[in-house]
């Protein structure tokens, strides 16, 4: 029996990928995928184009990767004793695309992304980078603007050698000299919004550097309606995958996997080892876990 190959984490140029949705579908078929989820950041603008281009033999799962924030308790015992706010991501699948509450939330996130990007351009210019908002907007096009677009503008201006070099304390890394924070809903609230819209919320890469989500938070989120954990991701080494799988089983959460493909753009830089392919299908979801996801979505629609 042929193996079913399922990639549930893919981006297009509707957010920070480099390929349009139709090209993503073509590449997915060429990669031998049977199922692919388009999960652009804070938007479903690419879904219609992807649907129109899905070739025979490929199933498209509509999704989105929501930008969220997580407040962690202060650490180190030193004043000021204020919570640490961490940017985290939530994958959402098969929700009602017309749900008013979720549509309003993502619109606010996208609007604030634009305000934040403009402010970061101002800071970059103050630091000597010959970058303009018009250049960033041209790079982003109709996409949801994000830091990868700013990074590409910095590289084009010669301020950094490659876009990956922009993600440092000197430039646009979290807390960097040109960094500006932005609005994002709390993670628990985002889980509730996705569930209320009939969708299936799954934590995205919860062991990625800078996006770590503690086990105790995952336990609390499971009680609040979280449905799954993205276990199979290139940022997760084997011990982390084992630990996340154990946690998922203990909480009866589904375990998903995806390439987090962005086309020719690699968040954080290209693979460090030649031949380490991060392309479509490089990480996949077990078929039995995919069936559980579909069953959860069907149950939500039946409510």
C-alpha cells in the first residue's frame, strides 16, 4: 500500500513565502504530497487561488498560522518582576472562513503588522539603513507584511549580507535596535476563537528557539480546547519529538507535522548542512493523526 504523504504547514506569498498559491500547489504535487495545508500568517487570502489550482490527486486543507503572544512568569528573581511576553504561533485548520470574531481578530493583527513595519523602517533608517517603506511594501506586495520582508529590504540595501543576518540584536530580532512590538492575541484566547469558529487549533513548533512553550502551558491549553501539537518540525530534534509525542499522548492531542515551507526563503537562514532539504514534504503528519484532525473538524461542524 502506498504511503500517504501529508504536509500541514506551508506558506505562500500571501504572507512571507516566495511562491504564489498556485505555484505552491504545483510544487506540492511535484513533491509527491497527497495532502497539503496552506497556513499563511494571519490570512486566508491565498486559499482561493490555491483551490483553483489544486491538481488531481492532491487534497488542500485550508488553514492559517495565527500570531499570538504568551505571557510567562518572571524568572531569575531579580526586579522588576514583570512577566516575559513571548511571540508564539497557532496553526488553525478547517474553521469557518466567514466567522466574524476570527475575521475581526485577524484583521486587527494584519493592520498592526503594517503599523509596526512602518515604525521599524523608521528605526532602521535612524540606524543608517537606506530602506524606505515603499521598498518594503513593494517586496511584500499584497501579502501580510512581516519581518522577513523587512529583512529582504535590509539585504537589498546592503545593510546586511543576507536576510537571515537581519535577525540579530543589531537589527530586527526580538528586542533588537530596530524591533517594534505589535498586537497579538493571547494564546488561550486564540485557541478559543478557532474552536468557536469550528476549527482545529494546533500549537506550531512549540520547541523552536524563541518560540518555546512550556509543558505546563500546553497542559492548561489542552484543558482550554487545544486539539494538537506540531511534533514533526525541522526545529525539533529527536529528543524533543519524543518528549512532545509523550505529552500529546498523555493529553489526547493529535500530533501533526509540516515542512514550514516558504519557497526559496528560509526563516532564520538556509539549512546549515548541504542537502538538508526543508522543502515541501520534508516533514509530514502521520495518516492516522490526519484522520483524527478530520474527525475533530467534522464533530465541530456537527455541533
